[in-house]
C-alpha cells in the first residue's frame, strides 16, 4: 500500500469522512447521525474541538483518524485523544492505521503534548491486539469512568 499518503483532512474530504464514519458505526452495530454541516463545524469551524487525519489512496480515502483536542487543566498542556480510528477492510493490516496514529503523534508533539490517548470498545479484541502489537502503552490505572445521562 505504498501509494497511500497520510495528511490532515481538508474540507473537501468531508463527504468521504462521513462515509468512513458510517462504516465505523456500522462495524460497531450503530448508526452514524452526523451531518456534513456538523463535521464542518467539528473539524474546520471557529474553535473547532476536533481535527482529522486521512489516509488517501488513488480513488479516495481508505481511512481516517478523528481526534479530539483537549487541555490538561493542571498543566495547561494540550492533549489529544483519537476517538475514531478507521481503516477500510481491504487496507487493514497494511500499516495504514499505524501511519494514521504516527501522524497524530507527530502533530501532538508539535503542539507540545506529552502524549496521545486512544481507546477501543471492550469487545474489540482485534484493535486491542493491534495497539499492543504497535507497542502502545496500555493504561490500566485510569480509574473507572461514569456516565451521567441527560433525559430528553
């Protein structure tokens, strides 16, 4: 897959990113609701809370990383969390996911972050094995997290 390039997403990529988000949601038995207008605001709006990196092949996008921008309040350092990492099935196990993670890591380092976090569903053993295989450090002491539901 040496004809694949990794780069920050551009607004022109939004329709293909939306399709990848739909594919990722379907993979997890969910249905994506996000609109192109919402993606525009998330990734390219004033004070956009997220950014995206794409894996571009001849003929279109074959993967993307959706990254939430955060701040560590105690240090005021930037933080980045890869909320979505998706690679089209035909391109899995070819280094595309690894290259997307590397691009996020390079961006985070340039912004002054100490690291990047990434999670996966508890039942996604394939992703967990891949991350371990990449040498990513597993966070086991992050503590329990809780959900506060909002009715309506």
